[in-house]
C-alpha cells in the first residue's frame, strides 16, 4: 500500500487561496513529517497539521481556478487525486464593507472602494461586467458601503460618512434620497418596495418611496456594519458583528418582532439566500472562517473556506461572488 494512503474527500469542497481545508484520508504515513505534503494542481500547500487520517492545509496562491486536483504525498509517494473548487479573482485593491450587488438588468456586478471614514478616492464604486472587465463607475459617494437595487433596477448606495442613502441616476449621478441615518451601512428592499437601512450604532431604519425614514427595530451596536437581506418569507435577516464569538443571525418579522434565526457564528457579516431558502453568511463557525451555509432546518456548515471575507452576492445561475 502507498505511504500516501487514499484521499476520502476535501472539506469544504471550495476555497479561496489562503483558505484552510481538511483533507480526509486513510493510512497516510506521518512517520517523517518532513516528507509529508499536500498539493493543489501540483503546488505545495502549507500544512497546518497532519495525522494518518486528516491533513489541514492552506490553499496556496495560484493562477489556476475552478476544479483543481488535490493530492497528498508521503516519502515521495503520491496518492490518487481528489478535487477542490478554487475561486477566481475578479478584482483587487478594493475595500468592501458590505455585500456587492448584481444589476438585475444586465448582470454586471458593483463593488466599492470604501476606505477609512472620511477618506476620499477618485473612484469609489466600480462595475465588473459579465466578462470580468473592471471599469470606473463613480467617485461621487464618499465611503460607499451598502449597494442595493429596487424592483425598477434603480441603484441605491449608503454612505457611512454622512448617514445618507443616495439614489444613482441613469447618468451615474448620486442624488440624496434619505438622510440622517447615523452610520449607514447595509441596505435591502422588501417585496413591497420599502427600503431598510442599518445604522451600525444600533438602529434599523425603514424608508418609504419618497425617502421618509423611521426607526424599525433597535439592536446592539456593531463593531463594523449591519448587513441586511430579505428571506423567502419576506422577513428581514441581519447580522451585526460584535466582539463575541457567539453572534447570531437575527430575524425580524413585518411587525418588528426580532428573534435569533441562528446563533453560534463568529463575526458574521454579509449574507444572502439561495433559491432553496438556504442562508449563506460570511462568518466563522467551529473555528473555521469562510462562507457558512445555514439550512431552513437550522443546520450549519462551512461550504467555502477563506479568511477576510466580508460580503457575498448570488446569481440565479448559481455563481457566487
């Protein structure tokens, strides 16, 4: 039998470079750790730990993306391969604070370079088209944070500097829509067209079609931002990371009654639902950082490994950003 044994699977089965994955195996020989390696498309990964049944490895930086061959090696003998899905880098040198957002009209993606509070950049919002081409979109909003589109395809952006929600015109001109919303961060629309905005000091505002805002629910202050999404039940789901390692995804019904939807996440941030009502959250779970999937039955697991993840967006095609 080969000293490399046999790979049973890679957990999670998707990652970004730098993410930690577990390679479950049988009969892996660790008698000489200096000869033990995990390889992704032939590139050696840094091993965090190794036993004869499991290796913990950091996915190496690599140009390749997509379905990637994973093997393990001991004393020069290599196992048969397994697979791991590696994410493709679309853009860098950005500063997202909340979810990116897809334009419902053409599927292009909008992302931010938010910067520290009060910091000005020539361009603060970028557009990434379906081919992955990045272009400048706007520099007129300082510290843009949350982005959302209403039913008509109109873009709205929050500024955490001035507590304003801006409506972006077809000519890319931001116009003040709602003001005095504290440190405005995440935002989301419900099915009736009401806009909800998270003030990280602890208030979720509800805004009508002419920009009139009212407090909707009060929460604990967040150390970074409030992230909002509406579920298939048209209830508002939100995260607001604190210094706790046992934070919750909070559910708020139409009457403003709040409850814990799922508790037990570390620094939960951006969130989104798929068509099967599974909730995906950028968070830590059981000591692992990445994208956590929470089923409607309340079962959680890490489905993508990666550190530093803040926001996410899902396309109907199944692609995740």
